[in-house]
């Protein structure tokens, strides 16, 4: 796979952070079509990039041949984003509390904390063939 | 993300525009910050007025710049922090770490 592949409401990318803008543009375009306001779109977009970075680095270990898929869906009550990597399963919550004073100046380790703050729900399902993240933002 | 910079009153001002989310764009800001430090520019302002949002990668770059400058007797200050970024700084308690000003002029005066 040499670049992003888009099919309906799913984008698939190789494990390279260079493709983050492609994922962001894809997700934000769909969310704009759903008529969401800019602030909500930003919350979701930030969260998606956090999880995709985790999936690339910690899930797929930046192995280019492994892919990350991002699917955007809207139900009657929520926006649901499913992100799947092809790693061996990992627990992204296994990090120090980023808001402890001792950790404030650490450069990494805030991603999942931010996702939990911005989204209404984050479900993480690790398996030996990959981790599935489901991000939910309720529609007001 | 696009990045421009200029110098005023001995202070180096960086102006990223767009989104800071990781990948090559974020590397650009990281490298520019460390280039300032390598060149002995110890007073730096990042004007965030043109940044729509950033994620934890962006926050990590700001922290890296801040700590590296402080370790070299310098200082990094923020100006024009947008609502979305202010919200992230609050959530992550980084609001207690960064000095932020409503304008570049105010940030300049604070040095």
C-alpha cells in the first residue's frame, strides 16, 4: 500500500504519520456534511488524530505494511468513529497520569487523556491481531 | 500547517498557521524552535492566533521548546491562544506551565 485509500466512509492508511492530514481532511469533510459545528468537529478531529498516532506508533509499531483504518458513522444520537490497527494489541491507558504535577512537563502521554476529555465515550478493545478503538460523540 | 517567523526587540516570534497534529508539519515547528535555541535566541513567542487546533503532539512540541529554553536561561511565551487550545491547556493543566498573553505586543512587554 503506497498511500491512503478511501472507500465510502472509511479511509485506510499505511503506518506513517505523514498521512495524518489525509485522515483529518477525510474525517472533517464528512463531519461538515453532517452539519456539526466547528467546535465539535475540532474535538472529534483532535481525538481521531490522537488515536491514529497511537495506532501507528504503539499498535503497528510504524511498520509501513500494516494499515490503520478509520470509519466515520452517524447514528440518530451520536457520531461514532472506529479506528482499527493491525498490531499485537496494546493498552494505551497504561501511562502515567498526565495531570500529576510530576508529569506536567513530559512531552508525551496525554493523547488518550485528551480523547477521554473531548469525547463522550472511548472503547478500547485490544486483541492479538489489532486494537479496535470506538470513539463516540453524542449529538446534543 | 504553515510556519513563518520574525524578530522584534530581540525576541524571536514564531507564527504557525493551521493545525498542529504530528507528522511533517509538527516536525517543522519542533526543528524551528530548536534552531532558535541553537542560534542563542533565548526569548521566543509563539503566536497561536492562526492555529485552529493542536493535539497532544503539538502540546509536546510546546513543552519541549519551553523546557529546552528554560534549561538555557531562555523563555517561551504564548500569545493569542485560541479558545480550543486554551481548553486543551486547561484540561491538561498546562495552563499552569505556560505564560500566555492576549497579544504579541503584551508578550513582548513581559520579557
